[in-house]
C-alpha cells in the first residue's frame, strides 16, 4: 500500500479510542462503542453543523478538517469559543442529557466527522455498567483539569494568556516547535483579546526571549 493509501485509511477503533472522554477504557469497551458509532460523514466547507435551535443528541469526533464553535453577541458579532481539529471531540455532554446551548458550529474547511448518538450510548451503558463506572472516573479527572486551566487563564494578563495557550499546545504536541494551529484572528477571539493586542503580545514575547516566530511556526524558548 502507498503512503497516501495508508494516510487515507480510517480506523473506527482508533478514532473512538482517541477521544479524551474514552481514554483509559478497555479494548473491549472501545469495541462496543465502535459498534454504535458512525464514521467519516463528509461535510462541506461553510456548513453549519448546529446552531442554538439545534437539539444536540450526538457527540462529534473530527476525523479530518476543521470546525469553529462560536457564539454571536447582541450585535451579531462573532466570538470564537474554540477550534476543533482532527481528533478533537465536541458535544460530549449530549451523550448524557438534553441541555440548552447558545453555540454555532461551522466547518471552516471540508471536514469528515464521526459521531455517537445519545440513545445508542445510553443503551450501551445499561448493558455494560462497567463502562459507566470507568467513564465517571475519566470525567471526574477531566473536570478537575478543565477547572484548573480555566482558573489559571482567567486570571492572567494578555501576554501571559498568550504564552499559557502556546505552552499548552506545546505540551499537547510534546514539542517546543509547531505551527500555530489557528488563524491569529481566531486565536485572539478565543483568548478574549483584539488581534492587535495579540500581535503586540506575540512581539513582546519574542523580545522577552520566550518565543521565536517564523510565519506560522512557533518555537518555545
């Protein structure tokens, strides 16, 4: 098989296993989740996957492409909440309960999405209670981690907020050199600062000797 052929091959097992919400589950439990999952649904660039009127009843896993999740303020101005890339998950809370939300999700490039529906997922939990117990432990750990990150970034000034974000990306990728994963305008919106402030703070971090920047390439020093 060619390198391109290998790259195109999709493993439903690895796709589900890679979702953070399922990290630590046994292979047998992952295999059961694979049976109730749908894989590689193609979505064109510009497609709105959901809006505040949509009743979310599926967890999404991004197989390839990119999706932005955002809200609109009273003036219709867009506020990017986060970007979803390959391997990212969204709407995992929909697996557990119906809830009102105020978000929009839009494919910003051609995207392939995998998903698991609430009804199938909850039926599995009733059949396999061990999966439910394992998930409780996993979700507890994730909640603690998210609360810590939120408390940290919420109290930081803009320069340190930018640095904390880049350090987090470096930790996730396990490298000190990587391409900026989002457009600067999207990153600024996510961090709650203006694009001008972002550019200024990136320049300051370079001057402080904490970063090196070459185009989209970021090096943590």
